[in-house]
């Protein structure tokens, strides 16, 4: 663990939307209780069912939040990047972690101990309201994801995710995404993903490479998405 200067911790905390509206003194006191954690790619931040001991803020890097199934499959349910926070739900409920978290790349996290976070909640009433709003938003996203998993077939799940990622990507039609990662984000096996992508590749709808996917015929893929939601 590396201890950063309080001024650096203040800067990190003040840049997080969760803490918008908190007074400077309260954040300065919170910073004194925090620490920086630097992790290489592939490091586990916490496991599903671990006791909750802290809230985490991403200063740099990328964290994948995922669920594990008894048969070894993983489903990525969220990603946290610079300025995002995660791990707050277990602090609020007092329950063990409901998912696991792993670094997708070299990452630097700000660790906010539970006791310090609870103290901030008690002193900053507006923070509670903000947390409720953010939790409601995340539940909406979670409900949409669960609907897709419940009612879409494998092709529907894959095409839905690819189109969503393309919409969010500034480099349209091109995405850095491996088949393993795509499987984790859709709750499918890698073999199933490879089979469906292979069929679409032969049809000329996309190209796949080493950790890369390029969409060539978005209209055809949109037709698949439309048919899967009928």
C-alpha cells in the first residue's frame, strides 16, 4: 500500500460525482482516513461473498464487476473507470459482497474505509439522497440487463451488446474486445460466442481479429437485434 499526500487524496475525492456537494472540510477529514492501492492487471479487488470493508474510487485504470456461476462462467455486470466508484451497496446493506471485482488493466484505487464513509454519510445528508439516486439508476440498468438475459437468445444477447458498445464508442464500427470478454458480458460460453461470430463473419457482417471486432454491416446486425426482441 502506498500512502499518498493528503492534497492528492483531496483532489481525487473532489473529482468524484458521488461527493459533489460535500463541504471541503468533510472531504479533507475523509481523505485522512483513505489510502491509495495500486494493482497490476488481473488483480482481484474483492471476491463475491467477501465481507464489505471499504468503498473504492478508481483514480486510473479499469475495474470489471462480475458474477460467477457454479459451472465456472462469469458475467460482467459493470465496469468502473477513472472517477467512478464501486462497492458502496454492501456498505449500505451490511451484507457480503454480491459480486467480485478484478482489474482489467493496471489500476490505482482510492480505498475509503467503511467507518470513514459512514461518518461522512452522517454529516452530509445530501450524500444519502445522491446515493439513492445513483442506486436507482444502477437498478434500472440491471433490470434491463436481466431482461435481456431472460428473454433474448444467444445471438440476441451478443448483437445487443455489440451495438450498444458501438453506440458508446467514438471509433464507430471498431472495438477492442476479445471473444472471452464478450462471453463474460453476455453470460455465454466462449464456444457459443465463437460459433455465432463465425457465422456472421462468413456472412460478411463483421471481422474478428486478436481481441478486435469490426462491424461491416450494422444494418444486418440491427435486423438480428430487432428479430430477437419480437
